[in-house]
């Protein structure tokens, strides 16, 4: 887990099995981070799921390269099912 989106852009993390990004990350937009991760050889194949309270961002998330999108509020079961799908 990282506390700031800049850490991801600076490659200051261990490669996870999956990225779960909020669109409103501290310091950087989650969509920008998603585009960055999907553009890197080392992370392009790692699934990215975007979470947002903003409605109707699923198409923007897909355009950024996200594998999945969850709109807040959501049922925990829905999140867990989506995580299982990609891990």
C-alpha cells in the first residue's frame, strides 16, 4: 500500500498482484496513474481497478487502461468478486 500517488509514478513500490486505485489519490489523479502503469513494461500486465464516487466514470477508466471500475458506494461482496476475478 502506498500513501501517495507520486510513489507510483516514481516507481517506489513493490509490484503487487493488482492495483486498486481511487480516482482521487493524494497528489495525483488515479486515471493518470492508471495510464502510467499500463504504459510501463514492468506493470502493464498487472490488473488495475479504479474506484470512484463520481458516477459514470467506467468508460473513462477503460480509456485509461483500467481492467475494472467500481462506483462508490459499493457492496463489499462486489469488490471481493471483482478482486477474485483478476487475482
